[in-house]
């Protein structure tokens, strides 16, 4: 009889632990889905002065991308156009933010970061490396593979 009670207790305890773990996992998935539903993407296009695209790309490669991550901005991808005239002066990239409000907070923190201010100043010692910046916020469609 005592063995039977121990076995029953062990079975109930196992079911409880598995149920708890499953419930926690389901909650984490729901939390991720909720955050993903609010996530926004930002498409940015930078136009560099003649001959300065290489400097702009170096600044992103060596500094900006890691500073973005530090301030909650997720790097998705970076591209240069294949065709002239844009291939010699244009950088296009997509980043994401947890929400539009998070984007505002992240950009504010990024722009006031002392390291960013130093990097920006040093990268432009021989002249500006950006003539124009265009920003477009995007929501993924319900059929988009990336959300």
C-alpha cells in the first residue's frame, strides 16, 4: 500500500511539473507573438556625397550597427543598389523596433549616446558623408514571411 501511495504521489508530482513547464512555455510563446504583433520595420535610405559611400558603409560596419543593437534597434539587412546612379551613393537598410514608441525611444537614446556623437564627428572630419536620409515605417502583411 505504501509503495502504491509513493507511486501515485510521484505520478501526480510529475504531471504537475510537466504541466507547469508546458504552461510556462505556452506563456513565453504568447509573449513573443504579442511582441511580434507590435513590431515595426523601418526602411531607411541614405544618400552620400560623391565618393563618400565607402566612408558611410565603414561607419555602419564598424560602429553604427552595434550601437543600434545597444539601443534596442534590430538590424535586419543592409544593401546598395546595383544600378547607377544610385549604386555609387546610396545605402538602403531595414531595421526593426518592438513598437513605434520603442523606435522613438531607441532613436533618442542612440542620438544622445556619447560614443555615437564621437563616431559621427570623427567619420565626418573630411566632410559630410550623408546628404539625405529617408525613413519609412512599415507593418508586415499577414502573408509576410518575416514578422
